């Protein structure tokens, strides 16, 4: 872009000559003016980069006055071209801050150099002005004031921004240091004085202090003072130059953050709920007292652990899925999960865990916060309630079956007895001795069945109500088996069934004799009952670990897979007649199960329909 120059000269020939030389140097002349008024108008219209001004012009106003108005209005650089050599004219011209003063006649080279230097100086000045303007904007926007302290004179100078920071106008504060010192908050004055004194005494490079100030309106704020010593040529410091920046908002934010952190710390530590802060990878960063007591580890131990280390294996996958779900979404609601933890002793702790993920200002995962409520007691209560409900259902089913047995099974023997006795009473005189004998035999058989049924019902009822005491003693098992077996030898012989035994003579168990005897009677009786004529029953005894095992096997009718599961359930009672139409109560095996479990033993069955069955019981051995 060409540099534009306005020539103000009342001699047209001189003006033309100057234009010719300027054009040869690459400059563009935008016009001439012979009077002060004309020069101002042309400058406003053409907006040149430089004005060459003659001092003596046509009219009442000279070039010095014209130059002053152009400088004030357009801030253009002016070079005076004059034949005036007197000092008065020079002093007047100097007040307009000219960029050159050439005496006519002048050398063209001097003119060109003066124009070049004036343009360069003006460009530099404009840059300085722009930088100053930007600095002032930045200082004002940053709530910063500039000050200067003259050490020997104890004078304190400041700009309007610093005064405004204290709430004063530009003319309200003096340059006396004592007046400014009073504006330092009374609680910070001593520290300010000591630090300032040490700074000057030790000739430190930089002064820096955060402190409170008293403002004009009675409020106080926070500022940070920064200053450097101005020490020319290594002499004693003459002045200190610095800035004061308002940091009230920053301090308020810091104090609010401190209060917030303190409030969070109090809530975290004193919460009645367990709380933990975890790294995004699951490492435990911080835990509160309730959480540590719940899990059983101290803080140092937990900070070396991952949440996976204290999670029950059965809930680990679920917990990892929650972690992944929170990490995968920039905005995700907290997750509520019911899970199990393992404490230091390996015990299960049930907890309701609420997990949230906090992110930093860039949206990156910062940390997890977990609130862990111990619900172990509640879970145990729920499980106990479920157990009670199941037991109640079982008892209700048992009660229903009990009444069914009473209404049906107990009625049948009575009906038989009533029928036989009625028949005898009505036909006694017509009956032969043989018929009377048969009727009495039938009465005996029905009474025996009725007695067995009532005995079983009473025993089962006592077991259900907890009124059947278990009296455990040492029992010679083989001896007891022999005693029970001998009770059924005659029945077995009648059916042509052989009873074999494979037992050891030194097996001693610790159990209730009556209950074990009842179990053996039931098992041996059933084996004979459901074995065909010519069949075999085998009784075996062995030991394993802390138990004796008794097996009663037969090669009789066997039991189908469908019916095996019903053998020990009163609500699914399984009953069938023996191979010789022997009748049963259907309660025998149910009592066997109750009796053996009361003695800390077990009962099981292996059977193939049409091939036979094996009933196996285990009984705790006697401890010497």
C-alpha cells in the first residue's frame, strides 16, 4: 500500500518540487494546502499517513496551530518545513510533538530521511498505543491495578484500576503509603508489614502476598500483590513496581470448595451407611468407618485391594457389568445393586449398594462413589421367613394327610371290628365253634392293625410337636440287629424267605436305642412283606469315616422311580400290599426318616421295579 502525504505550503513552486522528489522516492502526494484551514479540511478528507507543514501560511493561522489541531484530531505525524530559525518558533513547534523540523533550504536527502524516520516512528508509536490499549483492557478485565512505590520518598502511586478495585474514584486516594496501609485488613497488616520489610531488607527479586483489603463500602475482599525491585546499576533499590489483582471470587470459590469438601468428609466419615471411593479401575481409594467395620479390613489393607477382592464370586459378574455400564456412558444414572461381599473372615455380607460415577471437567471418569447398606440381618430374616413358610406348608400338608389317615385308615379297622362283632352277637347261637374261632381271629388281626396304626400315628405326632425325647446311648449294633431279626424269623419261614446277615461284631453306635430298633423292625418287616415266597433278605453292616452303615436288601417286587420320591413324604404317602396281601399303615418309612435324622443319620433307597430294593441307613459311631 502506498504511503500518502499531504503537503501544506503557501509557495506552489516549492510544493511542486517537494512532490517530485517524494514521487521519485515512492510516496504518493494526496494534495496541497496553502492555509491552515484548508490543511485541516484536506487532512480530514484524505486521511494521509504524514503531513509536511510549513510554519508560515497564508491567513491568520500559522502552521503550528494547524499542526496542533491535526495531531489532536487525527493523531497524524507532522514534519515542519520552515525558514524560521528563531528559538521562540522552535519552542512553539516543539509543543505539538512534531516528528521532524527542517530548516529551509534543506537537502532533499534530509527530507527523505526525515519522512522515512517519521513514518517508522509513527508506526512504532501506534503499536505501543495498541499494546497499551490491549494492556488496559486486559488489566481492567482481570481486575488488576498497577502501582509504584518510591522507597526513599515513601510515596505510593497507583492507576485508576487499582483505586477502583478498592471502591474509590481516581482522585479519592492520596499517594501517602500510610493511607494505603490502612486499607489492608487489620488481621493481615502485621504479616504484610513483616513480609514487606524482609523483602526490602534482603533485596529479594519478587514480592508476593495474598491478603485481605478493606473496601470503601465497608466490605472486604481478597487480593494478591506482586512486585519487583527496580535497582539500576546495582545501586540500592529506588522503587518497587507491581500489580494488585482482585482474587475475591477465586477465594470465595476456594473457601466454598473447602467447606464443601469438609461437609462431604463429615458426611462420608460419620454416615450410618458404609461408603467407599473407588478409582475407575475398581481400586479402593478411601473408605469410611462403617464400611471398614462391615468388611473387617483396616484402611491400609483396603487401599491395596480392588472391589473384586471383596465381592462374592457369585456376584462378581454382576458387579463388573455395573462398573462397565457406568464407564461406557458419558451421562449415566447411578446403579442400585443387591450383592454379596466377603469379609475378612470369609463370611457373607449381604448389601444394597448404590454406585455413581463422577467425571472431571473434560468428561473423563474421575472416581466411583459407593454407598453400601448392610442388609445381612434382613436377608437372614427373609430366608428364615421362607424357611418358616416352607415348614408351614409342610405342616399343613402333614396335617391334612394326618386327618386323611384318621378319617380313612383308622375307620377301616373299626368298621371291620364292628362288622365282625355285630355278626357274632346276632348269629352266635347259629355259629359253630370253628366259625366263632375264625371270627375271633379276625377280631385279633383287625385290633392288631388298629393298634399298630394308632401307635405309629402317636409316635409321628409326638415327633412333629417336639415331645419325643431322644435318649442317645452306646449300642452294640450287631446285637440289636440279631434281636430284631429273631422277631421275624417265624414270619420269614412261613413265607419261605431266607434272611442272611453280613455283619461285623465290634460296631458300636451312639443313638437312641428305641428309635434304631423301630427303624430296623420297619425295614426288615418291609423286606419280608414285599418279597415273594422263596426269596431272600440280606442285612449288611459296614463302617465308613464316622458312621456305621446298615443295608437291608431284598429281591422282591421293587419300587418304581416315580414312587421312590414319595416314600418318605406324608403328603405323598406311598402304600401297597405285600406279596401275601399283608397290609401296612403307610407311616413306617416316614417314621424311619424322622427317627434316623433325630440321631444325625441318613436314610436312602436303591430299587429296581421287579428286582428288589435296598434301604441304607447311616448311624453315628460311638466316640471313645
